[in-house]
C-alpha cells in the first residue's frame, strides 16, 4: 500500500536568521510564519518531550538528530499540556512512523498544535553556524519568501536577554499531585515546570502542591510544606525580582529547598550572584557533569540559555559549587552554606533519560525527613 503524504515537497519554506543568513527547505506542520530565538538540541530521542517543555517557550529549535518523527507521537510523552516551542527546524521531519503504540504522525501533531516547521535544512551547517555566531532570533515562513518583508517582521522580535517569560507559562491556578496523607509535602513554585519532575516527587511518596509563579510567600506558607521546590522555566532570570524576593523569604525560614535549571539561577540571584546569557546554551541528553562532592561523573539532560556567573561565585563565601560541566567548566550546581538549600542547572528527572542524576530527588527527600 502506498503511503499518502500530507506534506508535499513542493510546499516550500524559508528560514531567515537575525544576521541575514537565509536557508530554504520544505514546509512541515502548519502553514504559516513564526519567530523566536534559535537554539539546538543534541538529543537522539525524546523529541515530543522537547516540544512540550515550557523552558523552550519563545524559541525555535533545531533538531540535531537527522530524523525526527520516525516513532510518531503518543499522548503520554509530554511535559506539559501543549507544544511550547515556537517553531521546529529539521533535516528530515518524518510523517511515517514505526511505533505501533503511537497515536499519530508528527505532521498531524504539528497541524493540531499550530506548529510551523521547516524540513530539508542542512542542520549540521546550521548548528555549526549557531555554535560559531551564538544564539540569535530567526523567522520561519511557509507563507512568503519575500526576504524584505520577513526582515521587517524579524526586527520586531524582542531579544531573549532581559525577557521575563516564566509568568507566561506558569499555571493559572494551584493544583495538587500525590498522596495527600503523606507526611512530606512540597510546595512547588511553577515557572514552567515539567510534568516528569512532579512525577519524580510523587513516585517518592511526596504530596505536592503547585503554585503560580507570582504566589506570595505568605500564601505558600499556608500549605505548611515540609520543603520547597523552584522549577525550571523559560526566559531571562534577571528580571524576575518577584521570584527572588520569595526565595529569599524561604531561605530565611531555612526549610529544605531544591531548584532545577531556572531554579538554580534564581537561587543564585537570591544570594547576590549574577547570571549571564550564554553564547548558545546547553540543550540535549548527553552533557557530562562532574559531582565535585562525590567525584563521580553524570551524563545529564540539559536545556538552558542562561547560567551562573563564575566570578560572582568566587566572591561569595556563602555559596559552594557542587557540580561542573566537563565540556566547558560552567557551573552546574550549587548549595548554600549553613542552609538546607541546593540546586542544579541540569534536569535530573531526565525523561526519556539518562537517569544518572535522579539521586538528587532522593537527597532532597532525605533532607526533608531529617527535619521531621
């Protein structure tokens, strides 16, 4: 039987970068125009988790793997309730899929989620360009190839530097997960949390309540939490004064506190350490990190475009570095001296994997049990 392709190769699309670079390919997903900051993911699998990760909000993602979509899409393989990326760039975005458990094709998924994508791009050359020139804004269009028009639209896109996006993707109303009879309760500040982080808590018998990003400390305390969690999320942490204020208040009461990714950066800011925009960020499933405390190496899942300023850490006697990236020596984890607070820059929940770093959830549980 011949397969009926929805996406015909004569449907063209164009990619324009902020520095004037133009690349042409084939339209995929929804026909339209989209903009965002260009970044790339080095993972060989887990593309649906990438598309639904709120930390990617505002970004157009280059899928570094040559084939994306070949195992279809499945309802449970998500990190949030819908696609959060602004656009997708691929070498081969596949409509045909081989997984019998899949609910449908990537093409159908993108159409239903209104995702504009471009296929047939030399992604190796494009990734090399980003690694050399750094992250920049871009525009994809399958509606027009008028470069002058697209340049005007692209010029209106704000820089990710200084852009506060966490409150945009945060939950509108609080909700709970897990066994409400548990003697360990965690209050979660949602700056764009991934669902598998919450599942890692629930699997350990924790009752969690997820709060909107701008919830006051006073409101959080009404939950009588055993510990606090600061989630991942998109955008620049520097403008998030509301979050830094709340974290400072949590630190004052010295309850156990754990942060991931954006949560790591916010914990640093709450302790007087500055953050910075990275050249092109870390995104993928294969980043080596060394735990300085144990001396062991972990292969980690990462997704961040901002980091902790190492010079600020050197001048701060209250902070101890716990993890470093073995590719570039960037800071991947910290803990606060004389406080029950720690955080990591990478993602220990790591779905679909690897799971080297899930011990951090156990460390957090141990910390909470000790105070009880």
